[in-house]
C-alpha cells in the first residue's frame, strides 16, 4: 500500500465517520433556502477554489437536507447538512475532512463565532 493509498484511506475514514454521525440524526423539517447561510457557503467555495476545487450546492431528493458536492483535485464526494444542524460548523467539519486550510476557512471560523454570539 503506497502513501497515496494511505492518504485516501484516511480521507475516506473521515467521510465515513461524518456519514455515520449524520445517519444517527433525524431531519426535523425540509430545507428552507431563506435560512441557507450563503456567506458561509461562499467562504467554503472561495477556500475550495484557491486549492483547485469547487462546491456544488443543492438538496437531497426528498428535500430534507442540503447536498454539498465537494470537488478537490480528482476527489469528489457529496456532503449532507440537515436544517437542524449548525450549518457553518458543518462546513468547518467539511473543510477539516477535506484538509482545506487558508484565509477563507478562517473567515468561516469567524462566521461560526459570530453566530454563536448572536445565539446566546
């Protein structure tokens, strides 16, 4: 097994862990696009673009979650975020799982902190 295979396995294990965590959560309501955090999505998109990737935004077939297609290099996966989850925190988890680190991830972290301050 080469270094690239081990790196792929680590990334796949992180994604599998997120999928397992999501499967244990129940969706409470269909997505509401007016509640979508566009600033956070733009920050993640900027971070992906700077490392040669992109982000596709949509919903699941049943409309119960946002489906975020993450493309980075030759890798691709769809990450799901339900309406009852903290959207910006979920995007930070996605950035971590995809090893995306730059100034725009810091922008995401600031958005998360601002949301926590407003919520308390």
